[in-house]
C-alpha cells in the first residue's frame, strides 16, 4: 500500500472507450478503430514499397495478402488470448470467444496467427516465406502502436502501483476493485506504445530502407523483428501489472516472449545459411 501520497495529485483516467456511442454497449470504439487504422497503415506502407521499387508485390497482391493478414491477426489474437491467458475461463464458458465486444486479444497469439496465414499465402503464391515475412514485419509496429494507445484509452492493462509524477489513477480497473481509492499506477500502455510501436517501427523501417537485407538475406529482418519485439515487450512487462498468473516466476508476456527470441534466432540463422553470399568474405 502506498502511503504519503495525495491521490488528487495524479490524473484520473476518465476517457471514454467510444469515439461515437449509440447505446451503452454499442458504438464506434477506439479499439476497433485502432485495428482498422493499423491495417490501413500496413496496406499503405506495402503499396509504397512497391511504388518505390522495394517490393515485387503490386496492389492486387497486397489486397489479397492483407485479407490473410487480417484473418491471422483477428483469429490468432482472439484464440491466443484465451489459450495463453484465460484457459480456465474459456474452459468454463467456451462461448466467451465469440463475445468480441467484451475485448480480449493477445499479441503473441496474433503473431502465430499471422505466421500461419503468411505460410498459407506464400505457398499459394509460390513466394519464399522469408521474403513476405520481412515485409509484414516492417509494418506490424503500426498496429502495435495504435493498439497500445487504444489500451490506454480503454483504461485496460494498467501498470504497477507507483508514485512517479506521471502516474495515472484508473478508477474502473479490476485490480483496485474493493478499495476506497484506486491507486496510482504506471501508464504502462503508453510505455508499450512507445517501445513496441514507435521505437520498433523506427528501427525496422531504418533497417528496411537503409540496408539491402530484405533482398540479400530473406527472413533475417523477420528474425530481428521478433527478437526486438520480445526485448521491448519484456521491458514493458517490468512496469505492467500481470494480467494472469505467473509462469515460472515470470509474467506471461515475458515468458511467451522467450519463444519469440528463439524463433527470431532461428530465422536469422536460416537466412544467413541460405544467403547466396553466406560463404563470401565479410
């Protein structure tokens, strides 16, 4: 329990989850808008790559690809949330999966869903998985950034209790339910938006435009993205209140990120061994 602090000194979260509200539970939500804008941003970047000669995929191919990506994100993210974070809950009430208006998405599940969707698309188009994976890796942080901002607007996934000057009081969060006064917490959603979104987007775009790695080593940028995401996710988890029981003493976000590091390393090793210049002097 924090003592010696004045709750009124902290900003009290009072943002509405709705951009436009038609009834108590129906309207245009910022969370849904974040997904829409994330997909539109990804599409715009992929089209710009083609126009500037950095991608062989034209508008028609990108439209087809985005259909697979959207399905992978939505199905993988939704199923991942319940399988990775709410296993007992969904076992007791399987129909919770279909109540999408109640929220519940997991980025790690989304990654798996997208990987499956890309593998399917790449096989249909007879395109190397690493090549299309690299392109999608460069646009993914756009959606991560917008999604974390929507988390903050919704007042969900708040951080750990703190006394930092920029702490936020989330009066409706379940963690402080039953307390007379909700406690000030890290706005960890904003930390994650900056790390998983802005920082990762800057890095991956810099690598894409300032190097030839996508052409010479297909798959390496995918690996770099997975490792970089796992690292910044682990940093963000230091400030975020765990939203499920710990696994081996680690938050689930941290634990699952270990597998992303392993997958990323595997992509990089495979890309380097498969590169035409793998045996050339450096």
